[in-house]
C-alpha cells in the first residue's frame, strides 16, 4: 500500500526536477564542468535520492550531463571536435526547420519574433547571459514550431541542451554588447518570403558564435 501511494509523488518530484534542471542547463545557468550530486540536488530542491537519481539518469541519456567512469556527474566540457559536430547539426537542421516554417510565417508570428528579439537586445544591454541565451533560443523555437516537424525539433532541442553550458562560456568569452544582427536578417527574409536568404541567415546565425569556441 505504501509503495502505491508514494510512487506517484516520487514520479512527480522526479519530473519537476528533470524539467527544471533541463531548462537550467539549456539556458546556460550552469557552467561547463559543474558537478551534480544526489545530496546537493536533494538539498537544493528538497527531494529524496530517488527522484534526483532518475532526473540525472535522464539528463545523462540526453547528453546534457556527463557520467565519468568513477560515477561523477558533471555538465559537459565540450572538445573542439564536439562543438564542431553540434554546430554542423545546427547548420543542417535549423535552416530546414526555418524553410518549412516559412509558408506559415504570418504577420502575427513575425511580430512575435520581433518582440522576442527586442527582449534579446535588452538582455544584451543588461549583460544578462542567461536571459540572452533564453530569448535567443525562444526566437528560434518560436519560428521552428511553425515548421510542424516535431522529430526535427526534438533533435535540435537535444543539441541546444548539450550546448547550453558551452553557450554560457561563449557569452562570457565574447562579452556581447549588441544583439545578433542575423536575427534582423531572418526577420527580413520572413517578411519577403525569401527562402534562400532565410536559410543563409539562419545557418550563419547558429554557427558564427560557436566558431569562436572551436577556433
């Protein structure tokens, strides 16, 4: 009887913790190489060992966290080769998602993207790295949702998840003082219905920053 009543509670706790950590990692709230322990997570989020262990297991399976041979769990510190691989995936998949979204890019969507881009610029002005990464990904995800290609979107979200801490390190390295200019090019291509320009703007936008880390 006890097992039956506690399992849903543990499942809910695990799912909440998993989703919270997933967003924190994706948005760069956690730097590369930061350790994750069951005791630390339990203390921070007020959960028992079981949901903490399950949340970490899922995040390791997604590549968001790394598990060493000694059992130590950390956020990934990506090699140049790994950064280049993930950048190549972005360059392949995201222009295709944008192109598929283009026929459904109505004015309300473009207005929404413009508003997100304004929030992105505000984050840059405030030197808020986490808000910058969050609004940058929101800009892309809002567009890609219109592609109606859930399998491709799921793949690219996993790539974003693996890159989250690295993107935070990149922001710190570059010390951005202006929003990505290619967002404006993306918006212009959407307004014009220009697929080749849209593909080029998206491809350049999603790969240019990562070159600074892999270089």
